[in-house]
C-alpha cells in the first residue's frame, strides 16, 4: 500500500473496526503500547466500540449545537434520550458501498466520511493525541464488507475520512498482514504463516513468509477474504431465535386473497444490527402496521414495531452477543431478552448453534483453500497458523483450522489488539 506524507515523532497503529477500534502507540524504544480509553462510569479499556451518537443541545433561544459521543459514552448518551438522539453503528461496513453517499441526521446532511471523521476526531481527543502530529498506519480488510464491494473505493473513502479528521500522514495496510507482523515476534526461525483475521464484518486469510532476522523482508504469498464474520454469527442467532418471536413465520392477506408471507426484508434488516436503526422511518412502521391488520400473528408484528420504534437494537444485540460468547465456553446457554410483551427465554446448545453457522464455516474453509491456491502451497507447507479477532474464540472456527493444519500448528493471542500492534510495527 502507498504512503501519504513522511515520518513524524509519534507513530500509531489504528485498527478501525466494524465493532471495535484499537489504537497502539510506539514508545521511544519502539515498543507497542495500546492506548486506553476512559469514559465516565466505565472501566478503562484497550478497545473502543466503533459507535457514534449524535444529538442536539439547546443553547441560546432558537439555537442548538450538534453534540457527539463515541464508544461506551455513545451508548450512555443514546440510552439517556433515545427519541432525540441517533446512534451510528458499523460505519466501516458501508465504506465500499457506492450506493451510500450521504444521509440526513439531526436536520443535517452528512456523508459517510463526515461520520467516520467525527468518530476519529473524538477518538484521538479521548486519548489526548493530536492527529496532525503523528504518522498512522491504518488497517483495511482484504475485501470490504457488503454486497459487491468496491475495495479501491472503500480504501479511498477510508483515507479521505482520516484526512478529514486531521491526519496528514497515513499509511494503509492489510489487516491480516499486520496481524502477521505481530505474531512474527514469536518466531525463532523463518516460517510460512497463515493468518486468520476475524473482524466484526469481514474475515481475511493471508499467507506470509517471515524471517525473524529480517522482519522487513516479510513476503506476502496469498490472500483471500469474505465479507462475513462475528456479525454474521449474531445474525444466525437472531434469525433462528429472535425473528420467529417477532412474526417472521406469519402470513397476511390482501383483499381477502390467499395468505402471503410477511416481507422477508424486515427480518433481514433485523438480523443486521447496523440496519435496524435505518428501519425507524414512518413508511416502514406504517407498512408493518398495515400488514399486521390481517396477519396471522398480529401481536408479534406489533412487537416488531415496538422494537424498531423504541430503538431496542442495543438491548437486543447485547442479549445475542452474550449468548454467543457463552457458547464458546459451555455446551449450552439461555438467551434472555425482555421488552414489553416480548419475553424470550430460549436455551441454545452449541451443537444447534454450529448447525446454524455451518454455511459460514464453509465460506471460511473455502477462503482458506483459495489463499493456499493463490500461494501455490499445500496445507503441509504452512508452518504456523495465527488466529486473531473475537470470532476465533468460537470452537467450531478453531476446529476448522485444527482439522486442516493440525492443532499443534494453530496459535492465538492478544485477539483484540494484535492487528493494531502489527500496524504500529510495520513501518517503524
């Protein structure tokens, strides 16, 4: 990837993710240290949720100013006044989608670059670093999320967003390659390494040749990626547990005719947490109300309306995420979600969950095979496998790599900060 600008006194690695963002600072000795994000009423953390909340605050008569908060503070601000604030999620998922140019929020037209730059400006303010005084290496996936993504377009919008936030010197590197740089510090001999980098919206698989005596000589051999990751696993739980309780299997009638299935797109959006907030429009709510009048399960459709209108996305996805995490360490769990007349108390077994995600695991496996094919290497030529990102905790994901490469070659570690650390080290 090409570079913008020249070296500065402070070097950062920034992993701007679909779900979380991590910033790593190189100290004077060249050692990477994760920045800590502190928000009121929350413990300090090395990760910042990639969330932006916007609201207007009244000032002088007839005047108001646009306010913003990020991370955990964004959730707090949103929950304090959900009716008059907007919570922006999964901004990275739209970068390579040419159809998303701008939106209207709080009476103001905003481009995606404006939203991301607002998040980045707050991010740097939170850790007390002026973006104009640094050289930053920023990660991007091999393939951006979304349908038919334009990867070059996505990278350009990523660069433009950082420029708009005041960054003058930016390098862009592939996220899995950065994770490999982090892992390479464990090597004591030259090795061919496959890196599986699982984010919130994308999963990338890269084969790299590292020589610990000359890390700058790391050679990329093959890449492959898919536009699914942790959010897709959330969708599988929502589709199988939550959506049926909200009328996904209901039917309705038009002019007394034959029963028709309720529109599937409502539940596709319900299962994609960054789309749920976009459903809160008068037209969508009116359409659901119209269908409910003749529906076989009107109460469940009214519950769907309430969840959309009362912006229950955060509570819903917290419940789903908790169940998913528990299934990484236990054979079964109970998903609990309560809102008004919706009371879900559903046991989920790990075997059941693994059945739901089987198509996604197949995509992962196919992508790994494609990376090997592009590198012109058999699986036996891979010396080490390094898995990073939250989805790597899922036992079925680890088993996929154990079966193909052998458990003795598969390693994990620093799952949430490894990409940012590698980014900071790459061009140091």
